[in-house]
């Protein structure tokens, strides 16, 4: 099963997330992660120190997700989106991801994060909201400030000439927001 998992399938992971948003009719921020996960898996409370993990019943093909609900709410929302990614991207072929070689697992983890990012923070959720500060954007998306900052920092690359207009900000507010995001991710590891 390792074949096909040598490189991160960015476009595929984003496309599947976009299809799920379309299926659930999601057009506004604050993606209902619990409702979506509940559609695909039996949700249980995790009692370990992990954020979340998923097992698949090899006989029935049903999924069960263990989610640590004691983590901060927005972090739990990311975890649920990430686990939905593992399920819908077909990562769990056996019982769980236990025993998957590290290099393959790294690719899967990145894909699940790309999926989570696209499910929680598609570009259309940012359009025209004109929020000036990172904490406001994070609250709007109901994600952590760190996850939101990593997403916002992609804007100059994704929309080199229209980034600030899409956010509805002036040049100076956009520059300040980018600086705020850069400061927020210093010392943290990129999520996707
Ligand atoms: Zn994972």
C-alpha cells in the first residue's frame, strides 16, 4: 500500500475537502466538524494524551474516531477535520495507521492537514470580511491563531496581485496583518 504515497497529493486532498463542503452546503466560516465526522465515523472520547486517532473495522469497513475533547475547542475542531481527512483520503486501509512506515505516514499526515485546512479555511471564507487582526480571523474561522496565520501567510503566493482586495483590507492593514501572522508562526512548524 506504500505505493502512491511517495508525494503529498495537494490537489487531490483539497479537491476532496471542497467536495465535502459542497455536499454539506458549507458557504460560511465555522465548518461543523463534529457533524461531518459523525457522518463518517462513530465518535468516541479519547482518554489518552493524543489529540485524536481513527480505527477501521476491517470486516464492516466502519470507522471509529477517538477524539480528545479536553483540548482547546479550536484545536479539537482541527483534529476532527484532520481525522475526516484520513478517512476520506483512504489512508486507513488496515485497522489503523499503526505500523505504517514513517515516510508514508509523513505524507499521510501532510495530506490530512491539507484537507483540514481546505475544509476549515477555504479562500471564499475570507472574502470581503475585512477583519484587520489575526485573532479576529481565527475567531471567525474557529481555528487556532497558529493555523489561521499559516493559512493567511499563503495569500501573497496564491493571490499575488489581489490578496488584500480579497480580504477587503487597505495596503497598510494588509501589511500589518501579514506581519502579525509572521510573528505568530515564528518557532512553529508549518502545518501543511
Ligand atoms: Zn493524522
